[in-house]
């Protein structure tokens, strides 16, 4: 149920409409977190929406994308632990509220995609796979952002000066990126994939245009309209009436 107080929308927990949980997916450098943060900035004060980041520890204890298989294994285990922690928080929120749109930075299946791309030892990959399968992941839909490899590499280079720690993650390695893209296609676009996937080609789109495309998907999936008119506060109405 939607209410308005002082021109701002508030949502109560009455009704039976389920939450809609949408993950923003794609390879490193595609702009997932940028898009996630833009959506959060524009919608964060609207109680209809809830945002969950990809992880809670900004600087990981082990660098992602390491060529050392032991370090790579530890980094993927750490990332999986972060995703499991996030999933618990989503579950708690899901149990308390309904009728919301929940937006996630990254899809949980990315941990399998990156583990495959790093050529972990079979036993290490199987351990990650077993842990992954043991979780009842809260996710209904996946918005998959993609682009040409050279476009992604340009974006990685452009953001390199912003986040220096990422230089240790081998993100600018084209062969590594091509493996990631191949496994994304294999995992997300396979016939066995049960979740609904929406693909957005970001190659020639601005970040603002990508946000608008995602908003269209949100409207189609949840019925929420971003064009709703919000009435001004009653005091403002009175001022207008007497001018």
C-alpha cells in the first residue's frame, strides 16, 4: 500500500504482493556498480526500493583474478562468503516486507563464472560449487549488461586511475576478459537457466540510458510507474490556492 506524506511516497507492509528481486550482472568493467549506484542515488529515498551491494568488505583480503590458483581460490571463497552474507540480509528483509523492488549489485552465479575462468583445481572448484548449491539464493530476474570486449577494456582503462587497487586484479587482461564473457554466456544463456534473463547491450549507450532501460524492465516486472505524479504538500496547496 502506498501513502504520501509531505510529498514523499511511503510504503506499508500491508498486502500480499511478493517482492521482486533483480540482479545487475555482467563482466568486470561493464559498469554494474556505476549503474547500481546511479539507481540507488535516484531511488534510494523511495521506500519502494531496497539496494544490496555486492560485498561488505571494500578491500578484499586476497586480490581477485590472481594467476596463483591458491590465491584465486581464497579470493573466490571470500567473495562467496560475502554473497552468502548478503543473501541472509535479503532473506531477512524479504521476510519482513513485501511489495518492494530489491536491486542487487551482481548475481551470485558470478562466483562460479570467475572460478571457472581462473582454472581452479577441480577439487577447489567443486568445493565452491557445493557451497553455492547449498544456498537458497534470493533472486528472481537478472539484467545482464554486455558490450564488445574492446569497449569494456576501454572502460577498465578509464577507471584505472580511480581505483588503483583493481590494477592487481588483472582486469585489463583481454584473454581473461574473453573467458569471463564466454562463461557468462554459458551460465546465463544456457537452456538449463531457470531465471529470466534480460540482456542490455551497453556498447553505444550512456550510463543514463542504461539506467532508463533498467527502469523500463522494473516497470514491466513490478508494475511500478516512474511517472507517478507526487502531489505537493498540503501547505503548498494552500499557498497556491490563495495566490
